[in-house]
């Protein structure tokens, strides 16, 4: 109790220069109470800053493994810095949050940008360091250096659910009983024989080890050393995705302005040219609607596809107005419009008795031919076409000639 009061006092003093009434500021006790309140509703607390980088599927797995332990587990994932309410110390988080929550359980905290879990046990007699320390170390060993916090914690809880892992122990010394002089002589002889046996065993082991190393070096010349593949951490991937969306939104907005100016300058034509001109205007209007209400990267790509269709229709209308034969420009790749133009004729894709003719880029066509999954545009749960919105239902308009009309009717919001 004294230790907790000392920690709380130190944190309160550290927070003193910042007034508690300042916008966005919190005392350590207030921050701990906020987290404790959240833990009463969900035993997994993820700070909002890391929420986009931790998919719900990973959180569900983590909750399931923690629940399977049979005792309360409170998991906290949050950023820690020396200037925060907890002075960047995991131990302070656990002390203050457990005091605020006042419930028995295993309290685990990990910096969202790291992978090393800290823990403390509150009133759980079935848990002790002999079980926790080996489980945490094995979890860190079993997951790679680039593993995210949820991967390490999930493995940690899996190991805690199983039998206790052995710890390193020192050889016991002496028997603790009384011995006679004869026993001393006999034990001295047996001790000498044991020592000799150990020396011989070590020598034999060194010979075998030398032979093995020689074979490994000889083999390594023919077979390259295999290293674990690098994978991008979730929080970095989220940053890359956000930057990608920002850049694409900027480019699409510029094209929206450009095409709008060119359509306004295009003289009205009659006949077939008028139809293409009207389609270009409809696509331009629909793209603006989608871009204004875009919620994610898929929506921004939808606006880009509409503008691309509008651009192609504009080029046809312009050619007809000038008395020229319009050229044929392929549509964008249906699996991922960011791949660029389709290659060749539409590709027949068959699944569950349904056949689709989709415009696909060369890379996606090769993947399908090789029996591999194409590098599709990602959505909320796998490829975007796993969803049920307008973009998924029509493969970004590849299965419909009325994508702009569907947008004007509000179907893209479903």
C-alpha cells in the first residue's frame, strides 16, 4: 500500500505543471480510472491511437485465449512515453489501474509499439512466477522480432492455458544426512569416476560438434541460409494505408477538377456523341458525390474508377465532335483498379457455377492461370469484393453499365 501511495504521489507531482483543467489533460488517477472503466466493459483495452492497426479478428483471438484461462485477465495496449500520465512506465499503469478497478486478476500491459508484455497478479493463488516467467519468455521466443503485441499476448495466454513450462534449476548439492568415513572414501572414488566420465563425454561431444559444424559449413555453400521473412508491423501498415489514401484522394480531386473544366469547354454534339458526353457528365457528377462522402480507400478508388470512365467517355465524345473515329481504351483492372489497365480481352472467371467476364491486368491474369489468388484491393475483411457494397457487387462497374446511375440513386452507401 505504501508503495502505491509513493508511486501515485510521484506521478501527481510529475503532472503538476499541467493544470488538470486544461483541454485534453488528465491526472494519472483520472487516466487510470478511464482505463479501468473501459475494462469493466471489455477486458481488452486498446488505446484509440492503436485501434486502426489492430484488426478486430486479432482482438477476438486475444480475448478468446484470455477467457480460456478461467480466471480474470485484463489486457491493456497503449502508447507509453516519459511525458504521459504514467511517465512511460508499465508498472505504474498496472499499479494505478488495478487500484482503480479493485478486482482480482492477471493484469497485463504492453506498449502498442512494442512486444514485451509486463504483468502483475492480484489475488490469484493459482498463478505464480514459476508459471508466468517461462510462459512469457517462450511467447517472446516463439513469435518473431517483428511480431505485434497481440501476437505475443495471444501466444502468452496459450502457454498459460497449458501445463507449466520448466524453469532452469541448479543441481542440488549434498544429501543432508550423516556419513561415515567409509562412505566418504567410497563417495570420493565414485566422485572421481563420475568426473572422468563427464570429461570423456565432453570430449566426445566436442568431436561430434566439430564434425557437425564442418558439414554445415560445407552444405551452406550450396544452400543459402534461410532467414525469417520480414513483415510490416500493423501500426506501420496503418500509417502506409492512410498515406496511400491521402495521396490518391489528392490525385483524384485534381482529376475531378480537370475533367470538369474540359467537359464545360466541350461543345454539345448531336447523335452518338451526345450520349457519350452525357455519360461523361454523369460519371463526373457521381465521382464528386463519392469522393465527398468517402469513408475508406475503397470509396476513393470507386471515385477514381468513375472519373476514368468519364475521361474515356469524354475522349469518345470529343473524337466524334471532331469527326474522328474514337479509339478503344481498356477499362481498369477489376480486381484492383490501382493495377492499371486491363490486358487483352475480358478474362472468364468461374466459381460455384457462375462465370464472370472481368477486365484484368496482366499480373492478375497470370495469378489466376497459375491457380493463385490475385493481389486484390483490400477491404474490411480480405479482398474488397468480399463486401456487399456497390463496388463489390459490380466489381467497380465491370458487371454494370450504370455505375454512375447507381451512385446517383444512393446505392453506394449500402
